[in-house]
């Protein structure tokens, strides 16, 4: 009973704060939403190395970043699009053809969607892993509403 109450309290807090807790990976066959101009940056982790997620608006852009495990064995790309009023930003990881050791290191993975009109946006930041000849999996890293002035 206590665990149920705690889980409910955590879910209500996450909903009221405008952010979602990281969910599990789920299998998907649908292509991620695309069509908006977006850029990807992979940066060194912050010095405090806390598990961080940030979604923010500035000027005509919306940015989303998260601390993720990255590897030189993976190729990274990003797409962004809108679905039912939600701006969806998806970081896609695909195994490369390079010969390497799969060693994960933490990095800040940042995506910036540019040239958006003014208004309020519900933003969802996703991570997708698409290995060849295997099921593609995806999870929501976070959600937040932002406003472009």
C-alpha cells in the first residue's frame, strides 16, 4: 500500500512539474516525426555529472539535452517533427560499421530545433536505438511545455 501511495505521489509531482520521469524502452516500427530543421551536439558531461535533462526555449529555437551513455561504435542523428500539437525531438542511435569496442562514456546529447514560430510548445525528447535486423526500441527521456516569445 505504501509503495502504491509513493508511486502515485511521484507521478502527480512529475505531472505538476511539467516533466515526465524516464520511461522504459518500448518496441516501435513507426518512423519518428521529422520535417523540422534540427541540429545535434554531443558535448562533454558537466562537471557535476548529475543525471540531467533540460528542455528550454530561446529566440526562435527549442533545445533539449540529456546526459546519456555514448559510444564511438554508434552513429548519432536527430530528427524533429510535430504530432498532435507536440514537438517531438528524437535522438537516433545506429550501430556503425566501424570495428571498435563498445565502451560507453557519459556525454550531454543536445538537440536544437530552429526557426520555430512564436507560441507555446509541448516538447517530448526521445531516444531511439535502431540496430539493423533487430527491433527498434525507443523511450521518452522527458516532457515539458515551453514558450517562444
